C-alpha cells in the first residue's frame, strides 16, 4: 500500500510530495556513486510526484534515457527521472518521516565496489538485467 510522503532538500527551497510504496532501492552504478558520493538510495515516486520550488531545480542529462535533478541552491541530489516516462526515483534521504521504509532491492550490483556491503537480504540485479527489464517494460 502506498503512503503519502513529503520531503525537501537541505535548504528547503525544493519540496516533493509523492505516493510511495516505501521500498528503498540502491543503485551501485558508477554515475550514481559519482553523483552522491556513494550508492544512491531511492524510492519510486512514479510520474505524479508534486514538486514545489521548481525554479530552484537544476537538471543534468546523464544518459540517453535519464536525467538527474538537484537543488541549484544547496546542491542536494533530488531524483533521477526516466526521460521517456517521467518516472522519478527520489532520494530516500529527503524524507524525514521514513519509519515505513525498508531496503528492498539493489541494482547494478556488478558495479558495486568491494569496500562496502549492505547486510540486508534484497533482490539484486546486474546492469544487464536492469536494462533487459527496462526494455521489456516498454
């Protein structure tokens, strides 16, 4: 069951309200790790997430299929967005009331560096498996 969550960037100039299923995913790809300085932990915000403070949003087109959003004021990584569908994977750290969140899956597990590991038992997918699933859904 999805629940309504509201979160914001560090300076609070951008806020996001979304219906979330509370399943946190981890992306270990090299781009996410460069973007946030470690693995990206995100929740699926779907295509209907409401964003306030859009005048403070900056975007970086990181691939043919996705762009990354950040706050131009404080630099907070906000979400990555699939360009074709508009689906947003929102940074889990934006939400202070995250008691219902649980670590559910890890993607690009084949790009994860050796120097960290999560203890949680999750579903894992390699980059090739992610892209195969992504193309199957289109």
